């Protein structure tokens, strides 16, 4: 005799959209930071502006969105 449970059919809630967006932007920004360091170490001085913007703006933006998602999630659990 086997017991049938609903655990297999009910999926666990995933990360909120804001958290996934923040993780993605942070990852892209970190890749840009890594590319800037590698290019600078290789002796290149005039780096593309889009790469510098990606390293300087996208990384903190992703971190901020991730932190905001955590705050919103914690407030939501606190109210309920």
C-alpha cells in the first residue's frame, strides 16, 4: 500500500520576479566588471562606454533590486 501525497503535485513558490531580475542584472554587471578588469590588465585604455556603464550602473542596480525584493518579501510575511 502506498500513500498518495500532494507534495509531488504542488510546486514550491519560486523567487519573486523582482528578485530574479535583480540577480540577472547583478550577474550581467559582474561580467562587465570582470571584462573591464581583464581588458585593463591587457593594456587597453579606451574601453567602450557601454561596458563601463554596465560595470558601474547595472551591478549596483541589480543589487538594489535584490535587496528591495528581500524587504518586500519580509514585510509581506510580517503582515500576514
